C-alpha cells in the first residue's frame, strides 16, 4: 500500500460561537468543542483511509487552555500523525480568535489526540489503513510521540485486563 502524506487529508473547520453553544459564563461548552473535534478528526481519518468506514475509538488526550467567548471564532485544524494497520491517530488543534478588534490574533484554546479504526460492514477492524508518509523532522517527531502514546494505551489495557 502506498504511503500518504498528512497533507492529503488535512482538514480545517471554522465556526462562530453562538448562544446555544455557550454556558452561563458566555464561553463555548467544552462538549461542543469535543463534538467539533470528533467531526473534523473523523473527516481527516476518512480522507486518509479513502473510506467513510472509520469509527472513533477514543480521544486519548484533550487539553483546554483558554476559553472562547460568544461571537468569537473557533478554528480547528486536524492532521494524521500516526497510522497502524487498522487504526490511525489524528491530532487536532483548536484556536480561538476575536474578530472584533483591528488586528485579530488567534490563540490556542484546545488540543486533542483522537484514535480511529477502519472497519468492515460488520464493524470489525480492517487492516487497510495507508501508511503515513513521514516527510519532515516534525512528521517524525509527531509519529514517535504518537507511537509512545499508543504503547502506553496498550500497556494500560493489558494491566486492566490482568486485574479483572
């Protein structure tokens, strides 16, 4: 199978924060951001696999740094950082931006690592995820960090199974 660059499936999504998506502080609900992350990461996974048959396995890490207020812009950027035989990890950065000022500046509001699995019609994993083409030192560093997260998840799963 031919390796694919993350650039082939890179996905962005922009949305203005509106009142139904805000809490009593006037900032966007974290749950709304999580839904957008799942959506943009899912599209990225589908594009990389060349198939709509991908499912979310988990969000490995989600960190919120700074809120985004009603009327401000959410800008999500997603890229594949790791591939296995039937799974892939998508890294999503979420930026906020206040468009009301003369020179709007974006800030990192959230980042997340999401794991998807390519499945068949019965929902079983399919070993057909195209390998990730690593083109730059950054690509290699992101891939190695994702491989370490994957190994930690597998070790935790083994530990949990052995205690039950």
